[in-house]
C-alpha cells in the first residue's frame, strides 16, 4: 500500500471516529440499551444466565461488562455516564470495522476497491446509527469482517500449498504457521456467532 493510500485510510479512520462520536448522547437510552447495560453490570458469571438473554448469546454482554465494570465500580459515575461509556464499545467496534472492511476488500478486489469500501463504511448511515447504540450489531459485524478476512486468507494459503512443500525443504513450516488463518477464522466465527445469531 502506498503512502498516499495509508494517509487516506488514516483520514477515513479519524472521520469514522468523529462521525460516530458526534452527538453520541443526543438520544436517550432506549429499552434495549437499558436492558443491555443492566445485564452487563451484573456479576460476570451471571451475565450468561440472565433470563432476559434467552434470545441473545453472551459474548457481547461479557465484553460490555468488561468495558463498563471498572467505571461502574466508582461510585461517582451517574447513569448518563454509564450510558455514554456503554455506547463507546459500539463506537470502537464501528471504527475498527473500517480497516477490517478495507483489509477484506483489498484481499479480494485490490487497493482502489478497498479504499472505496472503507469510504462507504465510514459514511454509511445505518452503520453510523448502530455505532451510537449500546447494542451488539457493530461488534458482531467487526467480528464477521475479521472472520471473512481470515477465510479469504485460508483460500489464498490453500492455493500456496505447492509453495509450502518447497519451503519445507528449506525450513520447517510449523502446524500453527500453516493453519494460522484457519485458526483465526474459527475463533472469530465462533465469537461472531456467540455475539449475535
């Protein structure tokens, strides 16, 4: 990737962050967000067994718990600050999704397509809206982008099997090195599935 493309990607990341933070607390917390925050503030092991979550897997709530718990333990934080902090997890996932989308698109379509996809991801209204709510959608999407990128790498490494056979003569290719993208794909796919199904 050229220096100018890196600069454009950096500008897109800063724009993604600014747009997702803009008026982050303009809307009041709504029912689903309040329920998510309530569940996340419970003891860690009770999060997965919360009866409200019979239709939602626990990974997002565990992440939200770890994200908000240190602030919640200080008695000086009020409900509005907890709401703001809870939404930050979605902001972070929404911003992280931009370079992940770039990586995925670059792997299948090249740098120009990747910059176009990152630009669309930065300014997509639905993605912006979801990035400002304490919900699991942007976290799940970021995990899916990571899984899809790893899957594309799996396909690419499978086509390089002949190269690996030659490389084995020169150096030892470890199992983890050979199957690293397989492992990454499985981990991120499982996390995505356990975030939202």
